[in-house]
C-alpha cells in the first residue's frame, strides 16, 4: 500500500492506494480513517486501483477549524476533486457511516462520476430525516449524537487514553473482540491523537442539521424537509446492512426504493454497525458480485 497526498478543494487529503485498474474508492466514517478498509484494499487491489482516503478532519488529512467547513457541500466536493486527481472517472464508490452520508449526496449531485455505488450501514438523508420525525426507535438509538455535538465531547472522549471512544467501537458491535486486535486499537488511538483529529471528526456532527431532538426540543431537525425527488439516486446502488446495528436501525431501509431507482439490498442479520470488520469476506463477496460487468 502506497501513501499519497492530494491538494483538492483548498485542502490536502491523505490517501492510501494499492493495485492498478479501474478505480474503487473507499470512504470511511466516524471514528475511523483509511485503515478501516484494509481488508478491502487487499481484496480489490488485484484487479482495481483500490484507494482509501482520510476524510477531511481525520488522521493525516487537513483539519479546517471552522465547523462550517464540514458541511456536506465541502465533503462532496472533496471527493469529486479527488476522483479527478486520481483520473478514475467513473469509479465505484464504497462508503460506510458518515462516508455513506457523503456518498449519498455525491451520487445525487454527480452521478456521472460513478459507475456503481455501495453503501454500508449509512442512511439516505431523506429516510434519516423521516426517522427523526416518526421513529421512536431511531430517535432513541441516535441519542449518542447529542454528546458528539456537545462542546465537552473532546474532553469526554479523549480521557483515559480515548477509553470512551474505544468503548464506542465495542458498544456498537455484537462482539468487538472478534475484530479489534491490540494492533488495531493502537492504530486507531494514533489516528485519534493526531492534532485536531478528534475535533475534526466531531465537527461532522456539529455541522449537520440532522440529529435527534435535544432536551429542549419537541422534534428533531425542526424545519428540515427533504423532498425525495431532490435526492433521488440514479446510479446502480448496493446497500449492505448489518441488522444488529445499535445506532442505525433497520427502519432506515424502509422507503429506499422511493429514492434509489436501481437498488439492491443485502441484509446481514448477524452483522452490526461494524459489519465491514466483522464479516469482511462476505462484504467483499457482495461488492464483487455487484460490480461485476452486467
């Protein structure tokens, strides 16, 4: 795996690349970094140029200080310019968690940049907005977001060598010991400890209008209305969902066919939010089957 930097959209992004061929771009979420895709980089580098980046705010990429710098329009533009930099248009984009949130928006705005889209446990913005207004189950599951938006989050999450942040990796999984080795945890701690990295990751939550209601609110995201017609994805899309995700409940799959024209859904009943790590071979097989020429 080769490490590189690209100056795009006014910032410098770090990314890892392996192999040659058509571009397949892997986009991580919180609180991860490029290393989240190590199994996929190995699996797809034999016949693709497999690339995993550190999103802005994370690990070795630049970390703008302004919370507004983490709004979706900037995150989408980072990916667009990175694909241009890599010369890989159109590419396959595979994304999880916050990376998936950005990828949904990217596919809506730039369908010509993608040949296939793969989303792993990341809600479409229209369905997430609906769930925050109508699903008590999802509202309850998303309460952790309120801490991540709070000014005290950095202090709480970094205490005792990032113990609380580490516990998130375990608490959202069925069996964290199954995929979290001591080496993995050390790699994560090193990434979290990069100057400004913890704040950068948290700013994704702070910049987003989509969150559960706070104690002084009766509803979440007041005034936010997203029309399905404005967020329709035309790119062939595979959604892989670990159904034991404690943060993002399966209710978020309901209505996906309204906003994705060419949709394939593969559920992994025993998988959690970290299904990419728990069942990498199964995830890789589903991706490979989906992106094979039709």
